[in-house]
C-alpha cells in the first residue's frame, strides 16, 4: 500500500489549504502530520480518503486515483464527533458495521471491552472521553490498509489518551497498514511515529525520521518543528 | 504506565538502557524471554518499529538472542552485564562531573560534597 500526493493544490475561497504538495507514504510506518491549526492537515487527510478533491495535482492510493469510493478502503477518524445520539454504543457499532464491508465486529467488541465502554449505554449519555473512545473503536475495528486519524487525542484526559495509544498499538498491523495521525499535540505522539511531516499553511516545510532527528541532531520533534517554523517565519518577514 | 522519554536521545536507545537496567536489577532474569515486540510497544506506548530496533541493538550487543519462532531471550552472560554496569556508571559519573564543572565546582570540592552528601544520607 502506498499513498501519493503529487503537486496537490486545494483552495478554499482565496486561501490555499494546500499548495503544490508532494508526499509519498508507504506501509509499515506510522506517520505524524503536524502543524498549527489551519495548516492543511485535515484537508490532506480528507483527500487521502476521497472526501475532498484537489483543485490541482492528483492523489493516488496504490497508484489509483482516489474517488468517493475510496472511503470504503480507508478508515478515517474525523476530528468531528458525529454519532446518532439515541443509539447505544452497540447500535452505533452495528450501524458502522453495516456501512463498511471491511468492518471487523470481533475486533470492535474486543476494543469496546478494552476501552471499558458499556455497550448498552446511549451515545447521548457518554462523557466526552467515552465518545472519543467510541470514535476510535469505529475507526480501528476496520480491516483497512490505511488508517487516518485526525486529532485522535483532542479533548481527552491523560488516562484516556494513554488507553487510546495502547489500543492503537495493539491493533495496528504495520506489516500491511499505513497509519497517519494528524495533530498539533506533537509531544503526545512522538514515541509513536516513524516519520514526521510538518505542514505550515499549506506547505510541507519538513519531513524527517523521528529517530534520525534525535540521533543526528539531538532534538525532539517539537524542538525541530518550532525551529523550522521559526526559520520559515523569519524568512517571510 | 507509558514511559517518559528524554528529548535529545533516540527513543530506541532509551529503551535499550531501560531493558539493560531491568536485567541488572534482576527484574528481567537471565535466560528468560523478553515480552514480544507488540507487548513491549503497548507497555511503553511506543511504535513497534522502535521496539524492534531496540531488540536488534540488544542482540548486536549480545545481551539477548532471537530464537526463530520463539521470541527474544536474555543471554546468561555475567561478564557482559558487568561491563554494561561499569559503562553505565561511567556515563552517570561523566554527566555529574560535567554539570558540576559547569557551575564552577572544583574536583576537590566535588569529592568533598559527594562525601558529605553520602554521610548525610546514612
């Protein structure tokens, strides 16, 4: 499995969400897409799953252009929270299972157990942390070769974050999957990443191996990111 | 609990250190199996590729060996563990001395202060 963005441009009104972006992702790796709010992270993810299409350039999965149908093969966790309030946890899972052929119900049940969700509880009575967990269940239970997570930790307390990270590590199958995590909470995900890609207002301003950053430059991802953003801003002034 | 990592050192090296420390403290016993890559990844909250790399490094150091289809085992190698212990001590001492020199403490004062500190601890 490979994902490729070639000279991808996307504009919302006059603003560039992405500007001539080239990116190549392959299986076996966990990628971090980092950048401030509004830097184009979500747009990039939506393009990989066929929810948004480029104004210029092309996005391909295994060499095939992404279409609306690509959503069937890509597990995508949105930053938004969209569940039917009157459904129970179990009904929500059953509903998602009915929408995606690659949904693995056994895996979903294991995840519900592991994340200590009550299957009988109604969505409307779930805490924010539990809604976050449920979202993760619906994304990770799919046997998809591509998993895209948009801000999977936002608004979750440290305990839930840790449980989330653990489920993620337990269920990711790096021999066949690509995992992309978009977030501005860089420190949280650093130990999870193989590679980090820094976006800054529509541009890719850096791409590095996390361990190379530490080994050869003696810096963490956050320090590296602050540095290149600083350089970029200095250059722009 | 997930581990906290220092920012300037590769994560895989920090995992190597923590496993070596576990072996030195006898928490991880000689000739026994290490957790699988996946279990260790979940335990530490770290990318499985990083754990794989740490295990590879431990194998290169002759601390562990991987047996096909069985997993990774700690080797019963007392000499090597002694060496590792010494090199770890050296690293800690180097850091200590470097930091003391940085704040202008002389070698003599360093020894004296360490002595005082240890006496105070007793």
